[in-house]
C-alpha cells in the first residue's frame, strides 16, 4: 500500500494518485533527517531522559503536554518542512498548511489530552470538509505496530456512520483555548466496523515521511506498547486543486460548513479563503 518515492516527477498526476487513495512514503533525505534531529534536540531541551519510556513516570502526561505545547508550529520545523516540500517538487506556490504538530502517543491508550493520546478511527476531512487536503505524517523515533498509525484502506470510498452532522470545529477550538478537552477533537464513528476489517499499520523509519489524502479512514493502534511514540504531522492544501476541483471523494461527511481558516499560505501566512 505504501509507495516509496524520492521526488515528484509530475505534480498533477501525483495529486490524482493521492486523491484516488494511494499512499506515498518519501524516502530519507538530508532535509528530512535534519528535521528529525531538530525535533529530537528540542525535545531534549524539555526532557533529557529517554523519551520513549516517559510512560513509566508519574508526571508523564505533564511532560507530554509540555513537549506538544512548546514545539507546536516551531519556526525551525516549519522552515525545514517548507524546504522539504520545495525539494520534492510539491510546493509550486499557492500552497497552504496548518500547524506543525509534534504528537506524543503514550505506550498505553490512557491519556485524555488529544495531542498526547491515541486517536480513534476518523477521516481528517471530517474536521475540515475540504477534500483537497493532503496529510503528512512521520515518526520521530522508531515505531512498532502496537503504537503507530493504522489505515483501513477498504473504507477509503466506503461510507461509515459518524457524527459529522452535529460536530463543530469552532466549538472544539474555542474549548481548546480554555484548556477544555471534553468536546471531541474530531467527529466520532457511530458504528462498529467488522472484526475482520483489513488494517495496515505504518512502520516507516524516522526520516521517511508519509503522504496521503485526508479522506483516508485511519486511527492510532490500540494495543499496549513498550514505548511511547513521538511523531509529527501537518496538512496542506493547494490553490490549484481548489480551482480545478481536484479532490478526494466525500462519501460520508455531513458537516454544515467548510473550515479553511486553519490553513495559512506558506509564503505569506495569509489565510485560505474559499469563495464558492
């Protein structure tokens, strides 16, 4: 399912593949390795112990929150990731991104803080209602199947029951500013998927970067692990795709509005606006 790639030879065809459900893994490069090194160095400035074992500490959640909050949207990471997009032939101008987030997934599925937790089954497009959205995800340390991202590829274009008709990103963002994480961070699944559903875990290496449509059904794995996982993620949308109507299918999202405001233009930080 995961297609190795170093650079994009034809951006239009690449987008077509992404929006049809293909998943790419960009191979290690100097820039991607530098990004991982920068993240690790910044983490060590906050916690200088073995980060993969913080779940053994009584204050592991406080450490996780500290890492996430202090490293979110760090300018050093944004600059390196922007360089990465340019080098692979993705950013041709007119590219928007959301926040660069370093995420902590505990060894046990027991922390309520969203960005230091395991994430339930969802599509990222359930949160934005934008089907030109492309996701980028990468581990900072080695991952194992018991604590990684899981894809459900057979459901890319198959609907599932969910709470998008009643969920509101504005409510979630307002609550988060107040430190209240009681409102769901994303719409929730409303049905049990088959027990024999096809699951594909992501086991790429640090320095490799996963690229996929935000319309993919995915989650964190749920098993107890021996290691806390550190990963980063960011999402992009390109003006050309909005103008050309190139997009992934919407098979089950009933959000009342689109939420472009979380995306800012890479070149000048102007907000994404949708006129139609």
